[in-house]
């Protein structure tokens, strides 16, 4: 009886009971489960088509200087995204509380000014289409281009009429007299016929294209942008998980980075296609310092080596136990 119990115990040690799954199988199963979870989350995100900024329709036949100035204020606070940086947060000059006519004269008389503007109108226009010509002292880094994007180009893309309206607003908001002439050389915008079928928005081709499409480089140091308005993103993957990166895009107010104001728009989940969102998340999650990447690779190699060593030890122990059990089988047959 003792021999039979010993033999049963040895067999149990060689053949694990049901549920004794090798570690490598557990790791692979966990990885597959996580892929399925993230795929499910991606499918739950709203499949909303991105939309380009909407042009404001202007009836030039009924346009007055007062309505042109009002249009400029609307653009300054809306489509132009000027107040995103030009506010009391200290990231850029606080234009809403400044006398811009007097400021323009002061800037033009600055010895560091190297532009070609001669008055406030041409200075404001120059600042909008080529902001790196003159960077106000105390803002930006010496020798580096301005972090402000040219607003006549994508993604803001203001028209000549719209930029003229903003100039008129800047000249008039503190009691000055606008020098901008009312636009009269273009016909009034006629409403376009309704389109029955709308082609789906085309996703950007790469993560870099997505970052440019949504003007992420205007506020964040990413790709070639040196901007310090928002947190630096070039090494984001070293300090944030994929889920944290995804949350910061679709719900930026959930966690505010210390030292930065909560000014990031919260509608990227509505504007971005899911494919674009995932490309950016993948790109930023992979943005790490080379030392961090080497450490992760080394840790992965150590885990694989440890698992292989564990499997080898288990196999050797099983063989040893089997060899010890063979004399017991011979002895039992003799009895």
C-alpha cells in the first residue's frame, strides 16, 4: 500500500493537476485579453467625422464698419483661436486688456524689430501671417521660431477678409479708428445647395499628420515644435501609460499637469476619427528616452530568461522524480 501511494504521488508531481497552467501560457493569455479589451474600448469611442473650421458667411453688400469690427471680435475669440494663448495665463501677451494701437507703435520702435511694417495695420497683419519676424521680449526662446502658427494657413486658415476684420477689431477695441477698408471686391457668399450624400472624412496618413492637422504643435513641444504653452510630449511615453495618454486627449480636464492652465480644447473626441486617435496614442506611447527603452528591453529579456529557467527546473525535477519512481515499479513487479 505504501508503495502504491508513493507511486501515485510521483505521478501527480510529473503530471500537474488540471489548472496547473505554465507561466508562458498565462502571459500569452493575458496579452490576448488586453488586446481584446483595448479593441473593445476603441470600438466604443464615437465614430465622428472630423470637420474643418466653418467659414463665416459675410454679406459684403450689407457690411458696415461696426459689423466688420464685431466680426473681428467673433473671429478673435472663436475660429482664430487667439484667446487660447493671448490671455492672462502668461503664455503670450494678454491682448484683450492691452491698448493694441499704442502697443503697435511701441513694437515698431523697438530696436529688435526687423520686420517691414510701417503702421499698426501692417504690423498686425505681419504678426498673423509671419509671427516669427518679431517675438516680443519675454516670450519664446532666443533664436527659435515663434510657437504661434501662421493663421492664414492650416489648420486655422483665416481668409484675407477675416484677417482684416481682426485687424479692425484690434484697432477699434480701445477707442482707435480702424484704417482697414471694408472689403467690396468680392461677391456675397451664396448658400451652397444641400448635399444628399457626404463623403466620409479622410483620416490623416500618420501620427505626425494628425498632430499637424489638429495644431497640437502650437502648444506642445512635439515633433519639431519648441512650444512651452502646454506640457512637453517628446518623452510622454516614459511617464504615462497608453490609457493615460488616451484620456488626456479625449478628456483633458480629467488630469491637469502641474504648472499649466486648463486651456486644452475638450472636443478632440468629437473631431478626431478613431484611427487618428489611436495613431497619436501609439506614437506618444512610443516616445521615450533611449535609456528607458533599453531598460524596458532588458527587463523583458530578464523576465523571459527567468521563465525559461523556471520551465527548465520544473522539467528536470519531473525527470528526476520519474527516474526515482522506476525502481519502485520494478520492486512492485517482483512482489
